[in-house]
C-alpha cells in the first residue's frame, strides 16, 4: 500500500531556498532548502489540559502533541488509537460528518495540541518586498511621532517577540509606514500582517499610490468592516488571538507606501485623539506580487525570495503497469458536418501520430477510434 511507503520513496522534492510552515505546535518555523513542508492548521482544537472529547471531522489526519511529562490516550472514532508521551498522529474513521474522539490525559500535562495535518505545502515562487518584516521601530519603517513601536514580551505566531504599537496622545493619524521600491505597476500586490488585539481591536492596512487604498478590520468580530474600491481584503484567525490580515490591490506607481493605521475601535475612523497608552500587537509584514498571501517570508535588511516547491512522483509502483493500461476518451460532437473529419489525438513520446490513440467522427455521425504503435495500427473500432 502506498500509505505505508516513506515519503521519499514516492516523491522527489526540491526547493532552492528555505521556507516556512506551521508545525504541530502551531508555530511558524523555517525549514531548509529541499526539505518538504508538511503543514498544519494554526488552530489548536484541544482546550485546556484535562481529559476531553472532541468532535472531529471524519477521514482527516491530526497531529497530537503532549507538552509536559504526562501522556494522552486516544480512543473512539479513530483508526489508530494510541498513547502518546510526546507526539503522534491519528486518523479519524472514514465517512462523512464528525466522530467523537476522547483524549484521556494522565500525569503532568501543561499543554495539549490537536491540529489537523494539512499535508504537503506546495507554493509558487514569491518575494517579500518589505524589508525588516518583524522589526518595526527602525528604518525602513517610518516613525511619525503619532505612534510608538516597542518590542513586547508577547510571542508572535513565529515564537519570537511581537511589537506593541501604541497610539500617541494627539489628534492625528496614528500609524507607521514603509515605501516599496520595486512594485509592478498595474499588477496585484498583497500586503499581509499578523495582528493581535490589546486595548485597540480595530486596524487598517493600506497600499497608498496616489490614493489611500485600505481595508479596515475588527479583531473582536473577525471581519473586515470596510474597504475602498479596487481592494480585496482578507482576515484569517491563526489561533491564540492572532489574525493574519491582508489587502490586495494593483498600485499605479512603482513606489507605493504600505501603511498600518491604529483605529479608535470605530469602523472607518483613522484620525482621532489618542490616549497615549492604547494599542495592539503586530508581526510579520509581507508584500508580494499576487492576488493572495502565501506562507510568511521573513526579511531583515533585504528582500527575500522563496523558491517554488517542486515535487515529482518517482515511482508509480504498485498501482501502475508500464506495459499496459486503459485509455478513456469522451467526445461531444457538435455542429456535425458529414464532410468534416473531427479528430482528437492523445499521444506518447515525441510523435503522438505514430505512438498514441485517436478518436474521430468520420464520414458519418459515428465515432471511430484507433491505437498506433510505431505508426502501425494496433486496433481500430467504431
């Protein structure tokens, strides 16, 4: 069975750079070049550190991680019940709907993680155009005196300290910004940021070319409350009170600004009198060419490119027999004309006419098919 084969026996995998994934603890981590990324849901389905029963979708795979010196015994609704002292993988029974799975904890358990295994993460090449993606209190981020940014003790989704963005005490815009130096004019760009509420729970992200193109987000409700024309917004919960926000827009100039605005917990408002102490947490800024955000690409002093993932199947055994097989072809003949010879070819190797098969309507409203090997007709029928 293929399910019992090691990954490397089935898939040849390359990627010419490091890349990030979400691990079984829900932390964004970097993996080396040419290492496949098995991705996980950022949302922990377990709650607390006591014995619990979870209603899990059937026919799914989950990573189980027990933190501390205790164990978790998994029963009911799974194909492979197990007792895990540190980590393990479970699969729920086949079928539709949900299955009740019980996690019985014993000993000292300080945290329990149950996260869906999303499988092999395969992405196209992308470049993070923002430098200093996780440090906001220095260049190239412009501090305007109407907000302050300091490193906090709160951990980001990457397991490193997040930055606390605090509004000023004046009546103005409370924001920070940086300039893109190499945007592609007229092409969709996606600006994304990880955000967690503190005293403030509303925030706007903007790509500013000649106009302010923004999305306005409410972290308490988990929705985008408004956006300008031409912008596609997105808000996704990534667990622990964190959200990944994004706005997609096609800038009209090559050096637009990307901006982060604090808001006074009121939809659509960015100019207000701050109290000098309220704010929220930010981390992981990214701007990439494309209509959606991809996995986080950390940067420091320069832009960074994540190479494309390139998996390929290196064995089709035992379910593929190279010496024989079956070809299925479906045709729908429209606007039939008796004088027309309508042909569909599929071929193998360098010459699909000499090595392949065809299906055609020929001389009458009927189908004729044939198989050729080295230009020799091996079969024909109608």
